[in-house]
C-alpha cells in the first residue's frame, strides 16, 4: 500500500460563531480522486483552502509527502516553499478561471509561464508543449496567441486546466471547476477532467455541490455539513446506500438523470 | 489453485437493513443470516419472490451497499479478505482484480466510446492498451455489436445494445468472481445463446458466478444450484 500524499487531522477553524471546520481528518493517496460534497456554507471550500495551504487552521495539521518521500507540515513550510510547491508538484483549479489565469497574457503564454516556472527555457519546446496541451483540452491551436478574455467561459476553464496540468503535478485541488458553466459545457469539461485524471494518474481533491459530477469523477466521497465530515466512503456506496440523515436528504434531492 | 479451495466467495451471517431517516427513522430489514458459498467454476442462481432482497444481496456482495452485519469473504490476490469490513481503497482493489458485476443497466458516461468502456477495466489491471482494445473488440463482435458502433458512445444505443456493452465490460477481464443481474433481460434469442456461451466458458475457467435470472430457460442451462432468498418477517 502506498503512503498518503496528503494527510490532515484535527482541522478546526471558526469564523466568529460559525464553525467552518470542526475536527476534520482526511487523507488522499496517489492516483486517488476524492470529492468533497455538501451545500453552500458546509465548509467544503474552506477545507480545500486549508488543505492547500491558502488558509491557516486554528487547530490541526496538514502533512504533505514530497516526491522524494519526505513529509512536510504544510502550514510550517514558509511562503517561498509553498509557492514552489504550488508551481510544481501541486495544482489548483479555481471555480472562476479568472482567478487561475493571467487574463492579459496569451493562451500559449499562460501555459508556457508554468513550464518556465519549473525551469523550461527553450522557447520552441515551450511553444510546442503549449500547442499540444491546447489540443489536449480541445482548444484550436490557432488561438495560441489569443487572449483568454476573448475566450468563452468553457474555453477559459479548459485553458486553466491545461495551465495547471502542464507541469504534471501529483496532486490537484479543484474548487467547483464546472460551477459557472452551462450544462452542456459542464458535461464536456467533466469528461475531459475524467480522461486527463485517469491518463496522468493524478490525485485530485475536488469540491463540488454537483452529486452527478462527484459520481462520475470520484473514487471516494466526503459529505460535509456545518464544518464536519458527516459521512465518507466509496462513492457509489455513499450515494446508493447513504447512512447519515443529511446524506440521505442530499441524495434524495437530486433529480435522477 | 490450491487443493481444498472450496469457495471463491462466501458470506457468513450477512444481514442488511435500511434506516430511512427522512421517514422518521423507519428501519427496514431486508436480509438476515445469509450464508452462501460459491465454489470456483460454480454458478448459483438466486431465487425467491420479487422484493425478497435478491438485488439487495447482489449489491451487498459488490460492496455497493454496506453490509449491516456478517462477513463477505473473498480470495483476493492470495489472501482472504472481508469485503464487508474493507475500506474504500480496498474495495476498489477487489473490484479491479477479483470481483466483477454486470448490472441490468449500463451507467452511460458521456462521450466515452464503446470500445474504451469495455477496454477500461482491462487497462486498469495493467493489460497493455492495444491488447485491451483488441480483446474488447473481439468480445463486442462476439456479442454481435458491429465494428461501426465501437467508436460511438453507447448513450444512443438501444437497451439490448447497451446491455451487451455492459456484458462485454463485465466478462472481458475474467474476474474470479462475477455477479450477474439479469444478464439476458433485453436480449434476443441469438444473443442469449452468446451470453450462455460466455457464462459456460467463464465457469470452465474457474469463475464463481452468482446471478439473478428471470429467464428460467437460461437459468436452468447455466445454474448448478439455486439459492433461495426469502423475505424477512415484517416485524423484525
């Protein structure tokens, strides 16, 4: 059995009187896709931000194992090390592509910038890699010099995914990646994420309120409510045989498709 | 396989009840004290009235429903494992290597071509991609799904065609234990014969099979014995 890539325990964080995280524990192993589901305000986005080091918990630890096998405490590693980690071994896909893209840099530049951040220097090689990734996310390579603010929402999101995955991170955090998109665009994006995750063997921690997306993508599911993980397990079991009252309500509220 | 290997899958005192929190916590017992063992190469057909819990038992055996009590023992990569107590990652490994399930309906994944759907479980267990695709192609053709359909996602296929995709996906890896839920329900006579042939070949290869067969003719031809699932007393 492989050691976990990320291991969190005892995470707590309050916003005033509200417990955003209440004693949350979680681990994710290489190649595993874990979805965090729950309604707005359940604490799932806060959890993602704490796990990825963007936010500090009041209590608890998050430990990350690097490719050499050394284990680091995410909230004690310092800003420079954290930035390096987010540029190389980790990726973060934001709900709003504008938060993950540089809107005044071309599509090719957005992808190339990540490659240069991990040491790529050869212009021709970077451009070829950017072209290949545009094709991989079904963006016409002719638009490599186009600006992302001229792209549709779905294209922007696919560009953000290409920018994130080009450095072959081992762990990718995704915050409602299909959130702001039309339903038809969502299906295409979900399928693309599913294919890329399987091909690249990525570990993914994805926050979503979309139960169907979680069923399609995730091996394992965590259900959050009021800052607590109320139920977790194999995706199809949690959805088909939910034990907790809240999970039963969540599943019963979804229209069958 | 070693001598004295009397079973591939065995349940001990398997029980399952559902607690409906949205209906005031009503508790519905469905299965209790199920002891079922199936030997390599044996096919057991579940019998019993509709609603008795045959499908619930199948879902428990696949880990889709959590077992409420008892054990579900499987021989997985040389070890005996209890599926009822296995965590999510262990269940995934068991499903990848040891335990297959052909449900009544294909859960269609948007945009994924038929050939990829069938080859996927083979690739997941390490079969090289080209070999996996070739095996998938051969099995689809054997199930009379013409090559022109292999590149299409099955979303628009008929019920019978989707079921044959499902069957190909379930039979392709040659799992040691295979669960079949109504495998011939929407098939014509010719394809029913193909499925009977697949089941017989799997048995010869040592697969333990548990099935629900409403088609009694198919059942009588493939099943070595019946296992009766009886409804639980209402006031449990």
